């Protein structure tokens, strides 16, 4: 542990500063950071397999860039300040709005459709609670330059594939279409209240049906209209029957319902349709969504909230450029997802990336220990040599704290013939006087 000191000019004594972290922010010990790193590596591999490429954007943006298209709630949550140059700046609250700015600024350097992934931290000054922090990691993919069912479906497909790749299989992805909802609101004469109604409906899971009904009645000035909205968002028994209901309540067939039918056909063709449900109550609170929207829930822990969400935002990049560039994307909320997996007992503790620890029995044999470690690494076995000739029990304790599964001991007799003694540190089973190659086989098995 490191302690920082502050000198006192009055007493000449040193005052210890209490080490502490801001509320809603966290340090990550090796076991937690290894888990996050391994998950992001697997997610990255999936994103790349779909053809997405990496970009990065600054943590700080001009405030007008981030808040030009946002509601009042977003403005309350953003970390905003005046920098030393007198500029009004803010820390990014998601990765999508900076990407829209990025697209406009680099449009001449990009090809379209352009597919990017971005895995980075974002900041929101919301109230910390289970699975919610003020600093957290998002794992985004977006496609801009294509307004097609294929682009919409690809995002839905990469969501499922990425989550399955990190061992999250018990999921349900709830999808909806903001365009159909907007048509429905126009049919009942409440189009001018669409943003307020969308935000009210978005609270359904948090505050309940009665509270939402009361708020809708106040917004629309009509009990009948409020009831129609509740009927709409309740849906029906299946994806297809719900889509038929929404279509009829929105005034009949349209490009939006046709798009949903096309996406559904792709789900069935790929054999993944059981993962997705059409849920008209899913609206997504952010104003920039214009088409399909979606949220993902853990079947065994729906109370943790959505762990992966997004949608189509055809007009977002238009805030920063004259040309209209359609876009669709999603984001995995890694920290909330990990919180859910930990609560379900589905994470494995690791203290290091090591496969094997070579114990230091005699400091005079240090060079030979390093030789064996190099031989192991040459065969893709992660190995380290314990640096000090401490008591074997002490070396075991440190190795156990790092969750290293294997240990190697090299005794005097092993030096002559180049053999080792391999020990499974979990089962305590030993394999004595074996070659390094044999040890590699056992470790891999």
C-alpha cells in the first residue's frame, strides 16, 4: 500500500492523507481487472469477426457537442466544467454522441457503410447503486451509412454472439420500433407529446403500470388516450401477433412494420429467433433513436436491468453535418453485466494469467529456473519463477493468492537429467521426474 504525505510548514511534521476514492468510482484489484480484460478481449474478437474496426475519441468534448441533442435528465448527469482556457467542456456520457461528431469531422477519411467498435470508459453523475456507477465501461458497435434491415439485424446478431462468447447464454433481447410508436401516437392525436410520452413509458419497469397511467393521463389530458397507450405497450402473445397489433393501432402497414417483418425473417433464417421478443414498452429514453430499439435482460436476474441496449439513430450525425448519415448501434454495459454475473455466481476468480509457478528452492539454481521458464513460455505456457528463496509454505501462499493452478519444483536430482516435479496445486497431485515437454502436456490437459 502506498501512503502519500503532505508536509506541514507549521509543525515540521508529516500528515498522512487518507487514501479514498470518489463515490461511484472504483479501484480494480487484479482479480476484477483480469475478469474485465478477459471479457473485453472475447467481445473484441466477436466484433472483429463481424467486420467492425476500432476507433477512439477524447474523454473531454465541448459541452455543446455532447448536449445538443439530449433531454434534461442527461444534462443533469453529465460531468461538466470550465477548463483553464475558459472553455465549457464535459466528459463523455456515452460513446455514441462522440462517434456522431467523429463521423462528421472525418467523413472525407471514411468509407460508408462504416462499422466501428469502441470499448472505453464513460462518466455519468447518477446515483450509484447495484450495477450502476459514475465511471463505467461500455463496449459499443455501430454501423453508419446504411439504412437497411440487414444493418439492423447484424447489430442484433452481434449482441447475441458477443454475450454468448463470454458465457452469457440465458438472455432475452427485447426489441421495438420507435417509428411505429410515433405513428400510433399521431393516430390518437398526441404526436406533439411524443418525447414526454416515450420517457414516461420508459419508466414502466421502475414505477409500475398505475404510476405510468397517471402520468400518461396528465400528459394527454385523456383517460381514454392513456388507456390506449397502455394497451399498445402491453403487446400480445407472440412476436408476430404483437406486430399485427401494433400495425393495426398505428393505422395499418408502413415502412416501419415492413422493416420489423424483414428483420424477423432474418432471425428465423439464422435460427436465433427464440432469443428475441417484440416488446412495445421498450422505448429507450434518449431522444436520438428513430427506428428499431432494443434492451437485453438476464433471464435469471432481470432486476439488474438491461445489460446491452441500443437502436437506430438516423438523424444523430446530422446534428454536426448537412448530409444525413443513417446509423444503428448497441452498447454492452460491462460493469452492470459483471455485477449481474457475480450475483448469479457465474464468474471465476483469477489472480494472475499464470499457468505455472516455478518455486525457488535454492538461489544458486536461479539460472536453471529461468531456463525452464523460458522453455515453458516457448510452448505458450505462462510461467514465472518465484524470485526469493523463501520457505516453501510462504511461496505456496503467494502462489495460491494468485490462483496459479500448477507448481514446478526442481530438486538437485532434477538438475542432472533436466526433469522437473509438477504439482497440481488444486488437487495436490504430483508428477515426479518428468520432462518439461511432459509437464507442458499435463498443464494443457
